[in-house]
C-alpha cells in the first residue's frame, strides 16, 4: 500500500458471507503472523511513546508480540532523501526485531521512494542503466543487503523481490508491456539467486496487489512462471475497500495456492478505527469508506482484521501481515521521504495505535 495511488479509488461496500467470516475449524493454521513496522524507527527516534492495552508505556515490539505477532516486515529503499528505510536503518531496526525473537521479512522496493502498482521508479543511481546492467544491480544490491544482515546476526527469514509489482518493477526496463514478462523475469531471477547465494533457507516472496482479481493474479504469476522464475511464497495485498469481498479473496487465495503449489501470504492488510484525521495530510483511506458494514471503531478494526485472518486461514494461506500498525500521527514522520518533516501521516486512522500511542486492545493475530 502506498499513499498516492489509492486516493481516487471509489468506495465499495460488500456484504460478508457468513461461512467466510466465522472462525475456522479447518486444520490449516497461520504461521506467519506479521506486521509492517517500517516507519517505527523514525517514530521512536522522534520520541514517540507506545502504550499497551493496560495503558502502561511499553516497547512497541513487545506490545505487538503480546497480541500474537511473530513476524516483522521492513521496507528498504536504496537512497531515500530522509535516510530512513535505507540499508543502515534497516540493519539497525533488524537488530531490534531479532532481539525480540521475531522473524524478519525484508521488502525490497528497488527504488529511492515508494514503489506500488502505479509507480516503480528505479533508484536515481540506476536510472540510466540498461536491462543487463539492472540485472547486475538487482543481484549485487540484494546480495549486499542480505549479507550485511547475515553478518550482524540478523539473517532475513524472508525477502520480497519487489513491492506490489503488478506490472513489473524498475520501469520502464522491467515493466511488463504487451504481456512480455521476459524483462521482468530476468530481474526477478537475479533477486532470487542473490538471496539464495546469501542464505539458502531465506524464503523469496513475489508480491502483487492482485487479491482483487484471480484473472490478474493468473496473468502475472503464469507469466513469470512461463519465463522460468522461481519463488517460494506467493504474496498478495488485500485492502477491502480496493480489493473486493472476502469471498473473492478466499477464491483468489485458494486458486493461486493450488495453481502454483506454493504457500500464500497476505503481505498487507489494514482497516480504519476512526472517521477523523489527526493532521494536515488527508487520510489515505477516509474513515467513511467502510467494508462489510463494519464501523470505523476500535471494535470494527479488530473485527475486520479477524475476518481477513479467518478468510485467509480457511482458504489455505499461511500468513497475514497488518500494514504499518505503529504509524500513528507523530510530527516529523511524514509520508514523503523527500519532505519527511513537512508532510503528515496518511495512515493515522489505520494504525492500531491511537493518536496518543495507545494500542487497540481488541487487535489479535491468531494462528
């Protein structure tokens, strides 16, 4: 999920099939109970405080872990203007993650800023490179970051080769045009090979925001598979206001699991807890955009997250990640890495902590 692409998307309200929403009794369990905490280091550096459900100040990793989370996701940008989410900051935050006994997913954007279905800008240092040069860039950068993490004792358990790469990455060289997946595939193979050269047991994820459409998911994953791309986990984004009903989500998960024979994870999801806005930056998802007739409240946020987990579990997925639960409105931790002090937080109504840092006591990650 990234801030600019979604603002114009219309709201959709869906009714929830009871069979999908109710707790599962199937043998399948969710083993990857995750959160994306990429903005957390900046918040902590600015002095942000976090409070557990008893109202006591506590370490945010401990709060998330006590709610059931066991896996942390960190995005990495090559050379962001803010300095945050670069290699040095990811190395720093990885130490904090691993010190808590949590698993680590590193999300390579291969960009200096946000990469998502609507924009995949190459890092400035790579902007003039040919496809052949970009293949080398992807391999060397991925290997460098992974081995640096490994050297400090924080080997990533998983990595994403690209972020929401619905139509490719490192545009225009790695963009899929006229259903030609060969250029993108050549880049994905280099990311996979670099990761395995660093650590053979690190899982490689390929992540799209295609939970809305089985046809789109098949087009993409069939396309890279036909080009000989190998991956370990099929990762999808699911935001109900953009990606449709839970029953549709169930069908997409079940199909891609069966079709590609790989574990499936919802790498991003979230829901709002309020209709209000904490700062001068508009909310990425207005609080009035509801799904499944669930209100924007503490209870509603927890209910929607539980329903997404239940749907994923029932469909055979192995994990669900909440996107940026700790990103409450902290002045100086803005959306734009080129103006981190001057922009606000478009996620302040979607975080699982309120505007004073108190956690939603109802949120749980459930195997």
